[in-house]
C-alpha cells in the first residue's frame, strides 16, 4: 500500500501548520477515500467533557486517518471548549456541537439530562447511510493502523470493533490495568466503525458497586446506579482488529482518585506473562517504555 511510505509523526507535524482546512492524511493516497459513502471516509463521532489534558493530542492524532467529524461537548469548565472551537476553526470539516443540557449520570432529572440522549443528539448531525467511528479523546491513536482498519468493511452491515489497553504513569514507570477478569486487552464493544443506518443509543442502568459494570437490578442501591448509554443495532457482522490506540483514562480528574482501586502490572510483567497469548492483537513495539514515553510526552 502506498500509505506505508508515510508515517504518523510527519503527517501530524504537517497538519499543525495547516489553517482553514484541507488537512493531509493517508486518505490522500486512495481515491476511494473521497467517497462520502465509503468506510474509508467515516465521520469521527466525538463527545467531550473536561478532557483538557488529552484532548488536543488526541484530536491531532486522528487527523491523518479521518477527514471529518462532529465534536459534541457539554458542561466543560477546564478549557476543553476553547480547544474544540479552535480545532474546528483550523480544521472546518470538524463541526463543534454544544449540547444544551447538563448530563446527569446519577438521578437524571429528565430524558434530556441522560447520557443516551446526548449521544443521539450529537449523532443526529451525521448523515444517514454514511459511516461513523466513535472516537474517545482520552485515547491517542495510531493513525496508520486506524486508517488501515477502514478497509475491513465490505458491506454496510459490517462493523469493526476496537480494543484498548488502559495505561497510566506513576512511580516513574508505565503500568497497564488488569480488569476483574484478568484481562489486559479489553474489547468492550462500544468503540465501533459502523454505518449510520438504524442506529439508536438507548439508556442502560448500571450498578457500579465495587467498580463492576453489571446491569442494575431491583436489589441495587440507587446511590450505585448510573444512567449510561448502549448502542442498539441488529443484523450486523462484527470484526475485530489489532490494537491501534493508547488509552489514558486516569488522567481525567474525576477518575484520578480511582487509580488504586484497580490492579496494575508493569510493562515487563505484561511482556513476560501476557503478550504471547495476544501478540496477534498487539504489535509488541506499541507496549514498550520508549513508545509509551514518546506518546505520553505529546500530552504536555
């Protein structure tokens, strides 16, 4: 593929100097990427709330892979709104969308205050029957791997699901989060490349007791119940792909106090005990101290 001649760093640097649109990327080297109906030309579906630490670097990291997008935001008090507006001014194929209601995860006062309503509102700005990809801005993306994944769908009912590894830096080292089931590589099924037909997010009530993500029951205490969102879709074929992003969830202020509630392993432990079982899903060079340090420094 012609895109193998280019790298993420050079394209990101080139795009930083561009103003008024027309940013460059791997899509410039395949004519099919110009087709608005092609999975090679998806809309970035982005939602933001107070993510100033990772926001700019995350948005810049997707530019070599993604030509257009919608950036929904709400209740921003940390400067995230200003970064979004400046980014959309510099790259006007990305549209800022301010949600006019407060999002209330616990005890929401109305339907408009629920997370699923926010998702549906932002998604309503994406044309029907075109492709979208859910982008979370606490991730830094490997744009080349991301763009290559856009070749996977061959039909409008194909869906690509993206995995993640949760990373944090403390005690002068990088650590990877291990969930309650012992997984390092997580595939939650919510970050998708999917065609925008018959898509609708619905409310799901989750009992967050002991950091679990189980659906609430009649026995759940109201103080533990969170009103979250779940994308409902039918009659699709699901594909999985290699890891193409770096996830830093605990750089968000509201999560910082939760770091020590989770199990963490060092990069050395990961390579010794886990990598051999999932090396077809993770390029080993992605999870190295050198690579992670390079990515981490883009945030500051």
